[in-house]
């Protein structure tokens, strides 16, 4: 079902067309472990005044180490973490957090209607959600949490983290900050200033060079009035889709990345657009993150943006953690332990062996190792000769004892297909299946699960983004991940397995 789309946008903000996932056929198999049920399933497929006018701030492009920011591009899997050890600007954040128990830490959010949270109650806006998350993570004492104010609100002098929203509906890079707002920001004395603007510029055709000039003017104007250490967080939002703006949106991403690289001491970039792209944006909106106006975020969309931002802003220096990795580059024989140290545990009766740096199957089942995380990004190479229809795939939130787990499976025989299953240990539910060209040979199968959202990839291409059914709630605490096949077969082999925290 395609939802009705309207073009009566309030302010011309970022958006994507909205598409509700087609209903999928489902089948329940009682009291059968996930992989055992798959063999039988394989053969039958299912269907104010502007900055430029009033501030006159000069454009500054201070030279810095162009590599100081490190890798800022985010992966397809929701959000790759920025590493504060490579970016001094994020060190300012960490220093601020240490003061939160005894001092007020102010965060100012600037931007257009996505930041303002047009038509949403305060609790459903990403700014408010991020505020609540940061106050919870860096608690400063009972009663010290505050609600999000605006730029005219008095500065909260209690210890803790306090947010002020300065978003202006319809704003562009030359109008989202004006002289009066600079004065208000001075009074609030923020440690953190977020900037999310550009979607309206893209619609109006603002050249990337002009967009860059305006953004730098804003940074300079704030830097000139804040003597205390502070950090600017440039946020590249999701791309709007009411017209084809991908090329310009990519140019704006490059502009923000370049500014962050030139000013590593107090500017950082967080690219949340990559997270939205990973589930289909701007071509589709399978998770209904946008309203019918194809511009403004729904509460779920605000929550998704806040989740990405909180992951980036609330953790000490780190890279993405890779809890499980195995190349199977060892002597032929028992499966043994992964390269990362975890022992592989097979489901009852299963038998896997290492042969030629791949894993072969002697008795059907699954092999599970513990990742310590339930929100994961798991990928594996599966070699399938296509000689039969045996489904093979990758598993997350799995349990080797009960056979529970979430699995993404491929079949490369005459009934080529991709399918997604949830097994709670007693009931196996096929929540989605579709015919898909899976030629004999090597294929990369990738499954990302964050909260109740599940995203599947085959050979680097997105094939499905879907919300998990209620039965998946029983798996929320499982931290196992692995692989398996629904039948004992010599025509399937598994290679290079990697699980990352998501």
C-alpha cells in the first residue's frame, strides 16, 4: 500500500517519499528449530535578519591537518562511530561531560524545521529525545534534569546537561542564524552547538560554494562571542526527495566534511543521512519515518535521528567494536574457536568442520558464538553451488541451546530466493520471502538488527528493511550470532564471518 503523498510542505524541509512495505506472506511452524524448518520451506516461494546582512562576519578557513578528522563517512548500517581520539573537537565533549555533575553544560541546537520539530509535540522531537538520552547517560543528580527550552529561555544554572532549541522553520544556511540569536547564544554560553541546515538550500539550488561560505560565517560569528571551549557539531540530515537533489546533497556533505577537516579543534561532522540511506532513502521510506508531506519526520523518524546522534555524542573514545571475527584460515578439522577467541557452539546434533578456509556442513544446524551485543551488524560469505535448494544464512540474537534466532537465508538452486525468519525457540515464523537471483558462487549475506528494526543486504545491496514481529521480543536479550543451513549438504560452504556492534 502506498500512502497518499502531498506536496504542500510547510517550509521545504528534508524528506523522502513514503512507502509502506507490502504485506508479506507468513508461515508458522510449531516447535521446530529455525534451521530445521527451512529445508521444507525452500522450494515454495512467497509473494529574521540574516547572517550575511547583519553580522558581517569574515570567512575563515583556518588550515589544519586535512586528515585530523579521520574517517567521517558513516557505514550503511545505521551509524559508524566517530573516534574522538582522531578528532580533538570531540574531546571538548568528553571534557564537558566530566563537568556535568557540578556545572551546567549547555547544548544549543540550530537549524530549520527538522530541528524545530514542526507539528510534533516536544517529547517527539529529536532534540528533546537527544536531551533526555544525554541527561540519562550523564546524570547529575535528582531533579537536575531540565526540559528543552528555546534561545530566549534563561540559562539554567543547575549542574547537568541543558538543551535549547533554536530551529527556525523554512530557514536556509544564510537565515538560520541572525544577530539577535548570536546575542542569545552568548547569554546561554553553550559547550555544544549543533547545526542541521541545508535541505531548503538544496531545493532552492544554492551552490555548494555559497553554502560553504554561509556555514563558515555562522561558525565564525559564534566563535567570536564564546570565549569558553565549545564544539560545533555539523549534522548532515537525510536527503529530501520531492525532487532529485542527490548530487547537490552529496556536494553539501562534502562541504561539511571539508569544514570539519579544516577546523578539527572545535568542529565535527555527524552524517545521519547514511543511516537513512541504509534503509532506502531517498527512493523509499519503508519504515514510515516521514510524514505524508514528504518533508517532515514522524515521531519514529525523529527517534531514529536521535538514536544515531546519541550513539555518536555520548560515548568515550572508541572505534566500532568487532566482537566476533573468523576467517577460518586454520588447519582442516573441527570448527573450534573464532579468530576473535569465542568458542563456536553448535545446535544439538549439528556438525561443522573447517576445510580449505571455509566451513562445510556434515549435519544440518547452526554454529553460534557470543558477541556480547544484541544490536549487531553481521555479515558472512556463503558459497552455494546451486545444486539444490538448501537455505543457508547468517543468524543474530541466537541461542544454540534452543535454536532461537533471527536469520537471513539464501537459496541458490532452482528456487532462488532470500528469506527472513524469526524463531523464539518454539515457533519459527517466516516474516518475509521473495524470489531473488542467487547464482551459484560466493555471496555476501548481511543482517543488521537494531532494536526492533531489521535490515537485510545481499551482495552489498539493500533487499529489505522491516520491523520485527512481536514474537521477536523474546530474543531481545540474546547476544549470540552465527550461521547455519537447513539441511546436511556438501553444496554449501561458509567463509569470512564478521559481527560488529551496531
